[in-house]
């Protein structure tokens, strides 16, 4: 039997986290400013097969190597970053914000004498509303518009038909990110993105039916799935119009 995945307990993970913290501080001493757990351990929702994710913040000009490894029965990710770079990253706005903001907001400090993580937690929530709207506008052009074109090419030319279920999954995921941006809400984990997106107040017509098909894995009827994608596309455009976000232009930029 393959050795992965292997269940571990919360107590085992906590002991390992303290051991890693002590070893890092012993090796790098005052180079390290803060160490904290994020992901499922930061949220307090860790399961027996969850990995351990750890932020390590260092002084400016004193980088410490990051590591991703399997240690015994544990998957461990140690993300090391200098303080200002960490603050910059926590302040970033992109289409990934709905799935990445939680890693900066939900942190369980295990070493933080200067309370740096308190500052980190605030930053993702202080991003101005206009940056959310601009990101939605840009992302609509970059991803959903292109995905819908691929779906239409596949459906109308009857080639590469296996792409329709894949494209439906892509369009649903892209829309879930737009829903998070529109509501200025982040997802607790990627594994719960769809169910949490369905609870948000602002979302496009057509999303729920396609999202439920994706969640249930019922994508075999490609004609039906394509029509659901078209319905979502209409809903997305109406939703953007209601939100006052225009992603099309009548003038070239030069």
C-alpha cells in the first residue's frame, strides 16, 4: 500500500509545529521575526489528512529558505518571506484574492513577539472597493470571455467534445472567484468554494444550476452542460451591467 495519505492528529501536528519553530529559531536566531500557521491549522479546521502550512517572516535582507517536504507522516510547507514583502503580498489584489486572502487573515501565531501578524491580518480587508471592481473587469476579459469562446468553438464544430465538461468546470471556478470579489468575501478553503459561493448575496443568474452540476460531477450530457454555460454567460453579462462594470470598449487604447 502506498504511504500517502496518512492520517495524523491535531496534537501531533501541534507538537511538530512547535518542534519546527524551535529548530528555526535555534538556527536563524533573531533573523526570524514571526512564525505562524495558516491554512486549515490557522482556521482551526485541520483534518487527519491535512497538511501543515507555516509562514516564516524574516528581517529585511535576511532571507531564510522555504521548504515543502514530507516529514515522516506529515506534509509540511514552510513559506519564508521578508517582512515588507509579506506586507506587500497581503495587500495585493488579483483574481486569486477570494482564495488567497484567508491565508493572511487566519493565522495562528506560534512566535510573534512584535505582533506582526496583527498588521498582516488587516491588510487584505483594507483594499479599496474600486480595486475589487477593476480586478473583476480585467478578469472577465482574461478568463471567462476566453473560456466561453472555447466552449462555443467546441460545441458548434463538434470536435474535442471532452472539453465541454472541462470548460464548464473552468467557467464555474472563474465565476466563483468573481462572486467572491463582488461580495468582497474570501473562501475558507478551496474545497468549500462552490458551496460558500452559493450562500453569497450577489451572484449571476445561471450560476447555481451549473455549480451544482459541477459539484455533483453530473457533466455527461454535453448538450445540457453547454446550454447551462450559455445561460451562465448571459447571467454574467447581466450581472456586470447591474454592477455597473463595463469590460467592453469601443475605442482602441492607442
